[in-house]
């Protein structure tokens, strides 16, 4: 996590904490069996948890979110949407278990634009034209893929897939060559985008692939059976 707490936006932290507390209150109002004071050994502890989560998520967002792609006022956006997104990841009574891996899941629920880096398992698909007109591969492509632990099958890791699904390996970056007929040939896999981009640069010097890529996240597809 980059930066210290004092470097974070206090308005965003307060907005996130307020939104989460309101969402938990609404959940308790809708479920007579849910007593937040009992769950947290006092309502004041719930308030501490919502502040902790607000700080945690704001720090995560400062490290990963492409704010210039968001098109929203960040504190207002969090106030309107953060709490509901959190309750799709954790139940109202289990906020003490909220950790950094949940930050990515909440960001997926919020459909945030996020910078691809070597720390996050993000779905990516980028390609560039080969700078040599008569090269065998007209394009080179980098796409995230993963392996089924049970069958060994390789499959594209796409937006909406669960990055923490225990049935699948951690996503990696597949490098593919594409010929003039659109046929794909697998060349290699790399653990990070930077390593895959470096390989593509060696295969096709001068190819135009961005060093920084922002992808818009999608909520985990809970209906796809994975």
C-alpha cells in the first residue's frame, strides 16, 4: 500500500465509512434477527470497523484506481455506492474479516477503472500490429489466461471471473501471434504484464503496446458456476 494515512483523502474515507455504516443499518432494519450491537460487542465497534475499512479502501484506491478515467467526484461516488458494494462482498455482521483482497472485489462491484500492475490479478486483452508489413504474425496479443486445477484446461481469464477462485490457478499473461487469417498461435506465458510486454518487444521491436493500461473492472459473475 502506497502512502501514509495522512496522505489519503479524509473526505473519501469519511464518505466510504458513512456509506458502509448506512448500508449495515439498512441490512439490520430489513432483518430483525440481525443485531449489529451484539455482532460487534457494541455499535461503537462497528463504527470503528467502518472507519478501518474506509482507510483501507482509500489507500488501496490511491495505489490502483485510474481516477482520470473515473469521471466521478470520488467522495460523492463512494458515499452513494461503497456501502452497497461492500455488502455484496461481506455480510453486515462480518466486517471484522474485511481485508485487502476484499478491496479488489469491492472495486469490481463498483466497476472502477484500475491500472494494470504486477500486484493485481486483472483481466486484460491488448494487441498491437507488427511493425514489419510482411511478418508472419500480423499482430501480437497479450491476454490473461488461467488453468483449471482439476482438468488442466487453459481458459481466458475474462472480466467477471473470480480472481480468487480456488478451482483455477492465478491468472498469467499469455502471448499470442495472430496471422493474416486471424489464426492465433500461443507463444509463451509470463507471470506479469510487464514481462509479457518485454517479450513482445523482443519479438517485434518497435511494436506499439502501452506501458500502462487501465482496465474497467466488472462484478464477479456469480451465475457462471465458477
